[in-house]
């Protein structure tokens, strides 16, 4: 089949080099991507310069079947967009067939989380270190309270470090959290979180009295910095150090990972998705639905453990 598309691709690359100063690597990448599309279309007896949107959709579907990630498909589509815009601008085509094509959807990555054993080990070490005497006991009690509160409530780290000091005066098992957009939500506290909070509060009051501080901070976790409360970066750093001491891979741990663990473990133990949405402070349940992978894994495990055919297949292995 006579196909002048190769000449058009060459003209496009010359334009990208002369007018846009594209680097050699960029030009080589464009050439590879466009030649790959041209070869595919030729197999369908379609000249690239005559391709219609359905032809290009077929090409993208072909890439997906070949195992190309959405990001790689999007790069190929970007090259096609640039090429057809050039043809349209030069009067070589009356339209741009990529104009109505949707970009390939990138898969939403699942949140990193921790196992219940990891969380138990992390909190256990924080409690053990907090109980030891010494000059840094207040800081260790603070760390214990931070970790207990974070896992008990699933708070955002910004919400946690900026909690008001009035939290210490409350007597109930519920905590009012002011989240995004100043929206308030009510979250329950575990008994262990309350105990950690009380121990930290007593130590904080004793430290302030010992130093003769007259002015009480407005924050539960005060700091001498400009914000007046513990910076979230400092907590994240100290959390990684605690994880390392607990034998947990520190590189994978952050305050947000514990928030993910809070949500995942609730769902894993039968909590309602709407309830988890409220506890996390998500305005849209679609944000919370990322955690349903936990339910899918649990369902798969239940089937494998209890379905007669699954048991039979396992016994035959």
C-alpha cells in the first residue's frame, strides 16, 4: 500500500527540531512512537494520514492488550496528538482525529498500610519507651500519645499535631476534630489512647510547673516554632525512627500510612464504608472506596477457606 505517512512523520520531526528545539532524545522517542502506530495502522490497511478516531482507539486498545501501562499509552497518545495537530496546521488534514480521544486512565494506586501485627509492635514499643524514666520522658510520652491517637482516630497528621490543649480537659470517650474547611467530626477514642493522653497531659503539666511557665500553650503538642505546635515533619521523622527501632521498615512508614491502616483494619473487621468515610472526614465516599481492596481480599480469603470446591482443590494439590 502506498503510504506517504513516513514522509509526513519526517516533516513533523524536522518541525519539532527547527521550531521547537526538541532534543535528540525527544525526537527519537516521537519517531519510535509514531512509527509503531503507523505499522499497526498499515496492518489494518489504513494510512496513518487518513486514520479516524476509531483507528486510533484500536491502536490504544492494542497497546493495553500488549501490557503497556496507562502512562505509556498516554505518552503514545501525546505523540499522536502532536503529529495530527501538525498535519492540521499545515493543511494536510481537515481535522484532528485525536481531538475526541480520552486519555488512558491511570490505575489508582492502593494506599500503603501496615498489618495489625506491625501496628501492635509499633505502639507496644512506644508504650514501653514512654514508661522508662529519664530526662526525655516527656518527649517519649508525647510520641506514645501521638501514635495511639493517630491509630485510634485515623486523623490527618495536620489535624493531630494542631489539636488544642483543651482536649486534656475532656472526660468523655469522644474527640471533636476540626478538619478541612473547618468541618467538625466526632471520633471515638480507645481506652489505651485515653490512657496515653492522660499520662502525657500529667507529664506536660508537671514539666510546665517545674519550669515556672505561667502561659499555657493553646496546643496539645506545643512547640517553640512559629506555628506554636509540633511540626508534622518532626513527628514524621520521629515516627520513622520509632519504626526502625521496632523492626519495621522505616522507608514505608509515615503518619498517613497509619491513617490508611486505621481505615483498612476497620473495614477488615466488618465496619461500614459510610462509617469509615465519616471517621476519616472524607467529603466524598469515592475517596474512601480505595480501601475496599481490603474487603475484596477478605472475601477472597473467606471463599478459599470455606467454599467446598476451594477446599477440595487445595486438598488435591
